[in-house]
C-alpha cells in the first residue's frame, strides 16, 4: 500500500489493478497518509484557498428518468418550478452584493430554457458584471447549443459522468446513452469550456473496479473540475431502499481524484454536509477546494431535492455565506471570493 501511494503521489497515475489493490488494502493509517498527500498536492497548486461559487438552482423540471434522482420525470410528487429570467438575474445581483464573483446556473434537463433564452440570460449577466465567471450545469445538449452559450460568455460547464462503467451507467439511466454522455464532455473540452465531470460513490452494484474506471477516466479527460459525492437514496425513486454511500468512502475517492488530477477544482459537496455535520470540512482536508453555497430564492430551495434532507435550504443567502466562511476559516483555510479559475486557465490562480 505504501508503495502504491508513493507511486501515485509521484506519477499521478496507477493501473486499474493497482487502484483496486489500493482500495482493498487501505488501513486507517493509510487513509491518513492518503489525505495528507492529497492536501499537500492541493496546497501546492492553490495554497489554503477555498473558492466560493454561488449556486442558483433555477429549475427542477427534468426530461430524464435517472433511477437515483428525486427530480426524475416519473416522480409525480415533486412541486415543480422554473425561475424567470429576471428572477435568475436577481439571484446574481444578491450574490454579487455578497461578494461572489463566480456563479453556477444549475437545473434539471429542462428544454423550456432554449438556446435563445439562456444566451440572453448569460449576456445580461456579463453586460452588468463582466468580471464574473458563469458555470452552466444543465445536462446534455447539442454541440451547437454548447458553442453558442460559450460564445455568449459562459465560462464553465458541469456534466458529471456519474459512472465510467457503461453497464452500470445504462442500468441507472433508462433511455440515455453512455456514449453521448462521454461525447458531450469531450465536445465541451474541445469548444474551450472549463469542464467538470464526476461521479457518485456507493451506487447500487458499484464495485472497486467501477471506481477504478472512474479515476482512470478522469485521468484521461483531465477535467478542470471534479464533483464527487455520496449516493443518497430518495424515497420517491426505484432505489429508495438501496444502501447509500458513506462519507468515509467518498473522502477516499476525493483524495484519490486530487492525486490523479492534481490541478482540478474539487467541491466539498452539500451532500457531504448532509450526511455528516462536518462532512464538507473533512472533504477540504482530503483535497477539496471549492464550496457552493445556495443563492436560489428561499421559496424554491426545498423543491430542488436530488436527495432528501438537504442542508441549508432554509438559510438566507447572507447567512449561508457567513456560516460556511466561519467553518472554513476554523478549519485552517481561507476564503477566496474571486472567479477562481482552474490554474491552467489563469496562472495567477495556481501556485505551481
């Protein structure tokens, strides 16, 4: 195990068999060493900075029927909503006044938000706040759609691959194409976005081999952002009675992802904080360096429920920002409210 950790730290790479061996042999002492190496690697690239993104969940409508997701189209119990263009701009305005210079616009796959409408939203944001970064997280679209929004001013795009195993992906995503998911990620890279991929830990049927494939895919893709979180069952989905993922296993995968893709922006996800009151702080110590407080209107926050019992749905945006800021500082890190680009896009963001 020690030899494998040393090799990964030095080369940022292992074979599939070596990853599986490492996952099967990690002792408590080995985990501590893994987290130490991940934190050291993150600090080499970004120091103690933790980058803040203001998250605006603007629609919980979704055309897809993913078996694990509370927003799946077959869930008739969801109170659906869509924010208007002006409501989205109001969220950005509030966030800007709170100091945010990076915003994530996220929704289900809601095609009511057309290329024209989203282009107008992006242009309005950039016209008023030209220095901010805009990240989109709205699912699978066409190359033309992605290119048009990039040309309008979108900077980043999050599209978690969820699992790099074709068979596991197809078992969880009825009617969706594994090939199209992967093609979308490479298309986004080719256009010039800072791209985010990522996966869930603890999915039903997931093995160490599947997790090894996820890490190898990330190493090949070299995304600028990597989102990793635990699978949390939702009571209104076919996987309601499945066993969920754990914070401990997710921390291991976050740390390994940091070592496989050293310069990545890695969020400490809300899901980690939902399962563990200090889950996000633990993720920072395992190599994460991004947090995404919610800026959506209070009236709709509880309606964006990918999983249940999500934290921070009742907090005002200002309280949410100051609460997480205090917790981050108490953990020994410092808040960075700027654009927070990947170090390969803006060399002044990176220390190495």
